[in-house]
């Protein structure tokens, strides 16, 4: 595996962490949006990732494919939170309004984890760049 493959691997991981940050930001920003029906409530979204390690056990030069693949995004099927607010203009006929079932603590933990992982990959790219520059300086 060449040092160039490191850039592809870290780049795919950074793309994955960006998707995770975006999903958590969207979930938290829509957490308090009220609706008069549980069917119309925002559904939290979460990305699904898959590790890619094609031919990882074989030396095949620069053709090693590895990294993280964003398989898709799934919507949570958790029941909406229900609150009794009969004076709310969005309330249903029984006086209830509904909000998305989103846990702020879990979402913030997701944001912190994704941010740290992204930062780690940036540092990895910096280290790989330094190694390449030092290798080129060997001939001087």
C-alpha cells in the first residue's frame, strides 16, 4: 500500500464524519418543531457506514481499496413525544402537540465523536504529508 492510499482512506473517513455531523445537526435543529399529528413529526436521521477493505490481505500495489463507505441514511421509527398544550394552535382535537423523539445528550455525544474523528483524520493527513516530504528530502 502506498502513502497515496492513506489520503483516500482518510478522505473517505472525513466524508463519513461530515455526514454524521450533518445528520446530528439536522436532528437537533428539528427537535422542537411541533406538529398536530404524530405522522407529520420530523423523523431523526442517522447515517449508516460500511468498512471497505477490498483485497486488504494481498499486496497489489496501488490498487488497494480501503476506507469508509456511506451506505445510506435511515430514519428513526421511534414514537413522537406527546405534550398536552390545548392552547397551542397546532394542537390536535385532544389538545396534544407532537415533537420528534430526539435525545440531545446522544446527539451531542455523536457531534463530539464525529468532530474528534474528523480532527484525527486531518492530523493523519498532516503526518502522511510530512513523511512524504521527509522522504523527498533524503536525496539532498
